[in-house]
């Protein structure tokens, strides 16, 4: 994730990633009503959603592989005078016990990789989620304006050489693949929406773990 690490070193590079996504904000009342307490913000970036959940009173952990993002988030927690629970690490190896979390958030995260990497990550998420726990996440869509561009390294997975964040694998999802990859979840919300700019389509999903097997 060198591209993200470099981007987050500048104010301009962090600009899009400082305000919580409205979709996530809209789900906070539901999580409170459902008794959600312990949360993992997987791929926490510069901390926008980790801080959001902490300020809303949840027991939240932030995890990201970017040293720059980690440092920025740590400083943000210090400014807010909230004790941080932050971990520097990869999404394929979650350093938590089984059934640790009521909710895992992975916003613009788990589609960064091959199918194998994504399956490993999903299995780790399932392992760390409690039964009937919630998963709040995005997947890059086959409607995205970058789909089909660059070098296809496997079906629906592309690398666009020398294009910053797109220079590592991105796996693009359609509705059928969502059902296939996330067959242990019940999807409560699943909408294909544009993010930031026209043409940048991502699936916005809230799912509930209904099978650990």
C-alpha cells in the first residue's frame, strides 16, 4: 500500500478521507439499538471512521498497514483526548481472537487484491466476527469507470501500471460475485453508488453473519 502511504503524507492526499461517509453515519443509530459494542475499523486509513465510532461511545479498534495513516490517526486521537486502540497490520492476518467483534467496518478496503487475497480476508473477518455480527463495507463495482482498463491478471482483477493507487490489483464485483464471495452473510443493504465523482461506482453493503461454517 505504498501509494496510499505516500498520498496520506500530504494535506491534499488526505482531503477525501477525513470526513466519515454518510452511509456509515446513517447506520450508527441501528448499531446502538442492536447493542453493538466492540468494533473493528479494518483499513482505517487516516482514522475518520475509527474516530467516529470512538466519539459515539463504541469500543473501537483501528487497523491499517500504512505507517503514515497510523501516525495521523494516533495524533488525531490525542487531539480528541481519546485513548487509542490502533494496530499496524495487514487485512489477511487479524491479530484478534475468534468471535471478538460485534461489527467490522472495511470501507474501500477488501477489493484491493486478487481473489485469493480477498477470500483469505473474508475468512479472517468471519473468524473474528461474532455470530450474527455485522459487516459494513464497500466493493468496487464493474460499473466503475476504471473497470476493464489496464492489465487483467485474473477474471475481473486489473492492474493499471504507474497509476498510483490503481498500480496494485483491484478486483471488481458484480451482484453475482457478491453472492458467491459472501455466501455466509445475509445482505441487509446492497446498493451500487458513485463515490466522490461521477463514474466511481462502489457497492455499499451492510451484511449480517448468519453462518460460521
